[in-house]
C-alpha cells in the first residue's frame, strides 16, 4: 500500500466541530492518486471529512490545497477540481438524469463522453435517463452520481459509501472501473466506508477510529 506519489490534495491543520462535538482538531492529511480509503465507525466524521475536502463545509481553521490551488484563496477554481455529491441530497429531485449529466458535462472540462456511455450501460441506467430524480430509487440515484464521477474527469473524486444500496452487478462494475482509474496519476478517489472494500488496491488510508 506504500505510495510515493506527490499529494494531489493537501489538508493542513484542519479543525472542525459541531456544537458539542469536536470531529477534527489540528488534523493534517494527504490525498494521493489512486484509491484513498477513509475508514471509520458511525459518527466519526467520514462524511464531514468529505464535505470539508469538497469545500461544502467550512473548517474553523486550517488550509486545503489541490496542486497549488488554495480553497480560501480561489474557492471557485478549487471546487472545479473536485467531484462531490452528498448521496442524501434532494437538490436535483426536479430535474431529469439527462439534464443532470448535461450540467456535469458543462462544469468539468475533462468530461469523458465515452466513459459516461460505458457507465450508463454498466450501471443499467438507460431506462432512467428521462426520469426526474424524485422518481428514482436510492440505489439508482447513487448509480447516477457514480456514473457522473467516473465521467467528470475531476482531480479529486469523493465517494460516500459508494457500494450502499447497490446490486452485485453494479458493485462489480464500480470495482472494475475504480481499478482502471488507479492507472491515472492525475486523479484521486476518496472512499468513505465502514469497512475496507475487498478487491481494491489502496494508495492511501485515513483511519478515523471505531
């Protein structure tokens, strides 16, 4: 699991608390190319860490930087390097899957049309393309976010519990696609999970405890 790659994302001295709960105190870590696992039990801050790295949550102190682009100095440019969707969001409920993919296509200059087509097929999304999100099951919504992440071409890709609510065929497709993505030294995948996923080569591990 040793990886000598330069960090694509550097977090330095992050502190973040909810009222009555300190999640991170002077925390530093690096995200390298390949698959980085954020491992931890319930309430240990896995999702909050992804939200901090995405710039969705604001740390009380500390600095985040993606290849020289600091979040607090260039927030728009920073966020363009990151793909993140909170899987519990309802913000897209009134738009169609096709329109969502079009918005991702417009936001990420490295968007890969062939990869999107492959993901739509591999995750069996074709029957859902014209549906609005509120019509989709939890699993189908998650498949849409994952297809978008694979196609977006972002440097940093943050996936919260990516195998939850998915069927075996979809999980196999995601595992195989992630394995292929580890060959790209310009992209990092950060998976927040309760357990270590079998069959995935890890470049980095952040343990938040049980």
